[in-house]
């Protein structure tokens, strides 16, 4: 009798591919179900939009919410959400955030050389 004759065989490549496809199918199926559940966080409510928000503390924030044609200043905290003010005029649209250009960044090679000269 040969050594290792009774050792279990490792699963083949086909079994690994089937298991991978099963996991991917399960993930896609759960994502599909979550999209269709009411109250899932994936869809934005129609006619409701957060215009601006700012943290005021660890668990409190103030937000301007647009509901239809009105904008409301609301306070959000552990006790719930409370309307603080109905804005008579809409807030101006915020400018889009611009990322810094890589051309404006200093040259890393030069900065490293300067730093190494200072330390020596």
C-alpha cells in the first residue's frame, strides 16, 4: 500500500469556480433585494434633498433640506429632527469641490533631496 493512498483529494479547479460563481450570485441577489425594499438607503426620496449640512457636536448637526420649493433649516440630534427655521430665500448653490492639480504640487524628488541635505 502506497503512503498517502487514503488521503482526501483536494477540490478541483471546477469546484472553486462553481463556489465563486455561487458567492457572486448571492451578492448580486441580495443587492437586488435590498434595492427593492422600502426605506433602503440606496434611493433618494423624490422632492427631498439635503442642500447643506454641518456638524455641531459629536451627535448633532444642522442641515438645510429642500422639500419641494421650500428650504428648511433642521436640527438633527439624538432626540430626533426638529425644524428650526423656514428660509424665506433659497441658499445659493455651492461651487463644486475642485481637487488640486498635480501640476501645482511640488516635485517630490526635489523635496526629498532638500530634506536629506538638511538632516545630514
